[in-house]
C-alpha cells in the first residue's frame, strides 16, 4: 500500500492541522541538510522538529541558530522564538555547533518547507476482473498525532491505500487497540477511501502508541495483501507539571559542617515523555528564611543540597527553604512546582571543657583501695546535658600500674579520682598524675583554640605508710616434678617476704590446702617434699597444674596466702584402654563395627595406637579381622560364614612407645535390623555377685512359701486335689487372652514363682508375644510334660518343670526339634 488520498479530503485535513499545529520532522544524516515540513503560520514557543546533534558533533558545547526566529536546545529540539509566517514556500537557516576544547566547528543546514496537499486521482475500472489470490506485503506507514489535540474531530491522520486498488475495488478496515479494544472507537477508517481518522483527544501519558492493523479486501471477502501493521505514535506535549516526592523535606546538619557538606537530596518526577526537554528538570532555591540566600545551594540537575558557608547554631538553629523545580531544563516557558525544605542545625562540640585550677593534691594510705581521694570540677559553655557538655576524664601519665581510676559524676559533671589497686609505700611514696578532660562528643571547634587550652591538670598523690604484714608476691609461684617420683623427693617451696625488711627471715609457713595430700612443707624454709607418689592422671582435669595453698605468718601473727602451682611432668605409665565393652552387629545390614581407645597420658606418649587380635581360638582368628581406621580407632569385621551368636574377642592395643593392654569384648552377631533390638541381652548380663544374690532371694522366698503351704495342707488333711486336676498335662494355649503369670498351690494359694520344683503346685506362665500371636504355657501336676519355647533374637529361655527338672534349649536345638515335626504335620495335612 502507499499513502495517498483525494485532494479535497487532504485540503480539509490541512486546514485542521494548521489550527492544531501538527509538526512532522525527518532527521537525515549528521551535518547534512535537514528538512522540516511545517504549516505556513507558527506561534511562538512551538516545536518545529528535532535534529540529531550528536551524530554531527557529539562533543558540542555551544549551539546557535543563524535565524533569530528559531532557537535550538541541547537535545536538538528546534522551537520558534517568535511567531513565524512563511511567505514563501521555503525558508533556510543554519545550526552552528562548536567544541571549544577541540576547536572544532560544524553546521547543519535546515530547510523549512510549506506543507502542501497533493491531489491523487484514482481511476477505477468499470468492470471488475477476477482477483488474484497471491499475497503481497505492504510496508508500514509511519504515522503520529499530537496529544491533547483540539480538533476539530474527527481528525484526519493519513490515507492507507493498497496497490491492488489500481485494478480492483478494495475495501479497507482496521483493528487493534483504539478500534475494537479499549479505548473503543478512538480510530476509524473510511471503507472506500482508506482515510484514517481520530475521533477525540488522546493523553500520551495514558496511551503512547496504538498498534493498529490495516486490512484490504474485495467485496467477496478475499484479501489482496497481508494485514499491514499501522503504528500510530502519540507525540508528547509538555502538559504535566513536575512534582516533588514530598511536600516538606526535613534535614539535619551539624553546625560544625565544612563548606560543601551534603545536607540532603530533593527529587521530583514528571509524567511527560522521558529523555526529552519536557522531562529535563532543573532545581533551584527560591527563598531562604531567615537570612539572605547564600547559606545553602542546590545542584540544578541532581537536587543535592549542600552548605556554601559556615553554620552557627547559636545564631540560627533552623532554616526554611522554598525549593523550585522546572522542566524544559529551567527555560522560562517550562512548567514549575515548589516544595518546602526545613533544615535543622544540630549543636556541635565547639567549646572545650576546662579545669578550674591546673594543680591538685591528694593523699591515700597504702594497701587501701576502692576509695575516693579527689573531685575535680570543670566548666563547659556547650548545651547542658548533651554529649557536647558531658565530660570525659583521662589519666595521661602516672597510672601505668593501674592503681587509679577516674570517672564522671553524671549529676555534677565532676571528675572523681579513686584508688582501685593498693599502693605500696615502700615502692612508691608519691605518685604524680596528669589528667585531661574532654567531652563525649569529639571536638569540632577551632584547632588553634584546642592548642591554646590543653584542658589538663596535674594531681600529686602522697602515699602514707602502714605497718603491714608479710607479702606473698607473686601470689602464684610455679615448680615442676616428674610423675611417679619417689616419696620424699624435694620441691622448691613458696617464698614470702616482709615488705619492711624485704627479707624472708622470721617467717613461718603452713600448708592450708593440699587436694590429694601429696605434699609436706618445711615450716621454716617453706620447701616441699612429696609424701606420696604423684600421679599426673589423678589431677582433674588431666594435664592441669596441681595447686597447693600456703600460709606465710610473721612474728606478730600477720599472714598472707600464696599458691604453689606444681606441674607434674608426664611419664608413659598408662597403656591405652578400649572404650567399648559390649558390641552389637546386625548381620547382614552391618558389615563391621568400629572400636576406639584412649590413653590418659600426654599425646607424646599416646597415639598412634596399634590394634591386634590377641591369642585366641582359631575360630575367632578365622571369623574376625581388624583393620586400622585412624590413630585411635580400628574396624572389627566378620566373615560371611560367621553364625548368629555372642563371641568373646580379645583385642590388644599398644601405644606409640610400646605400652599395651588386652581387653575381651563381648560381640553379639545378631539377626536384626537395628542394634537396639539385641541390646536386651547385653543389659541382662549381670555380675556373679548379683546373680548369687538373686538366687539366694529366690531360695528364701521358696522356703517361706513351702512352709506356709505345708502347714495349710496338714490343717486340711481331709481335702485333696480333684481327680481331673491331678490328671491334667502341660498344654499349649493359643487363645488371645492374657496369661496369669502365677503359680497356684493345691489348696488355692498363689505365688509369683514360675520355676517351682514342688510336686504340690500348678502354674500358668504369662503370655509371650511373638510373630503376631500369644503363646500361653500351662503347668499342672501329673501326666506327661510338654515343653514350648519362645525363641528371642540372639538368646534362649529356660523353663523348669513342676517336678524340678530343668530343660534348656538354644536356637539351633529348637530349630532341629521343630523342623522335622513341622514337616510331619505338613505331610499329614496333605495326605489328609
């Protein structure tokens, strides 16, 4: 398709465009002629078009028009400076560009042409021919319209025409946003002519472009061309005022701020088209209260407010600024807006505190501490109860040993000097301190003022003598001795002294605390001897110092306390020890188990450990192997043919210097999925004395019950057991009811003992749950005895009959006993 239209239609459109100032601009290559098609009359401050200045001279710092009726902005926008009337069809002027640094100048010729309307005649054939079904592509036709157009409406935009219309009758239609999509019915096209119209004004901030689709078809519905994309761009108009993000900005700035300090940032937005002069904002200060402008400045592009002169809070503590923002890069015809900026000046520490006098004197008795000896008042001109007023005191010299501390009284702002560590008259009879005072806030005033007033004072502290007892210095004295030294070995003892004579003569020593009773002390010299063999591993924690407390006493009974810290040098007197006693291995889920060892000796006498199987039976050596894991652990593995049972495995572990120990581990190779399922057996292992105590208790209980039962039987000699009861046998009960777990006598008494050898008792063992069912074993007098066992994981159970016999059967015996019989029952079932 191509753009064309009847002459009359275009003339009407031209008249409407002359009223609404529709401007078309076409930018050519840089530094080549630029042609603008404009109406014959233009008002002042109207856009003529835009020139790409960067393509001509990207570093231009000066732009000028040769025609005073036109002005050129930095982005290349060309505006009318005055109302312009084109008397001729053409008008020329030049845009001059220059770069002062590179001393380069270029020019762009500009041609202004009167907008003409050409009449395009179109002839139609009186007789229609058959439409070819071939599809052709049309080129998109650029089109634009001014936002907020005043009409009259409908406003002609352009004409769309298909090349097929030269031979056939073609009908035009459009679709897209603005036609059949919101906003509906904004555009329409004449069906016969292809003239495109807009029905009402458009706001670019709501719709910046309309992507229409043009269609051309014959009367019978066939299309000669593919649908044509027809974008309609809405040209921006500077119809939106810039708006500040806040109506009132609040900032704070210290009064001691240097010139150029950033106070805050203001920011405004503009809804007009970005990257155009309509959205190029410029900030400025309209008014400052109080005082004349000149205290603050604002960057015209970024909105950053900075100080341009020194501030004094004592003169003005708050400023109010009226800030202005204007688009069109601040041009007088740009739209503007204002906001208020409140700037509060914060107080700074620009006044130093000072002492009322430069020298002070104080005194303190030796050996006293936590006492106040002096108060030092100061004066400060800053605001009371602020960080700039509150005083901070520092001891600059004389307190190298930490005897003094100075703090601030929060109420009076005085310096309080205290002794926190006792002084010694014999060491130092007088101390001279140099003290400085400052503020919590750093000083921000004039440096010369700080140098003139150092805010320092000298304090002379006199130390008064006291008659004092012995001194134990240092409080902790260190000695060392080898472990396992013989009894009576000598060790250097504790030594105290008299501070007056600086001698230890005349002092007596006494042992106050010896944790293990390993030491004796010589009362005169204070030397030590061992009264027992010292064991380093007995000290808690191991390798810690063995502390012995000593009391030193002078002739007047005054005393001091000191500590001897004995370091016991280690000897390799302990073999490594295996931590585990009982191990459970779930076969085949677990292929091994790790064992570890510790050595209480120092590391130099400890790892790496060597693990090995001790001399055991050939079966153990064949079924079990040991492999190293790390310096303190080994891995015990079994072979696949090892049976489910408990094994006693002796393992020898040896340290790096040859100390060794052998330990027998009880290892349960169990048919389980988790070791906890087999730990019942481990928990049931008792010592021999515990087992003996249990057996004696059972025997005692049995004798008491037997005596009672016999007495009752003799008293009721006329009564006897029922015949049917006497003939009962041991039977299996498969009922779901719980068992009774009690044994009853012939005359009705019951007891909790199951394994009873008396001929006159009957009993019922409690139910045992296995494989989802309960088995109850009933024991009665007489008849044949029947034995049923409940096989647990990794152990067997023993049942004593009523006649005193004991039947024991392990897992393999139970298996050999039951399998043939189960087979027989299966055969009987099949034959039956």
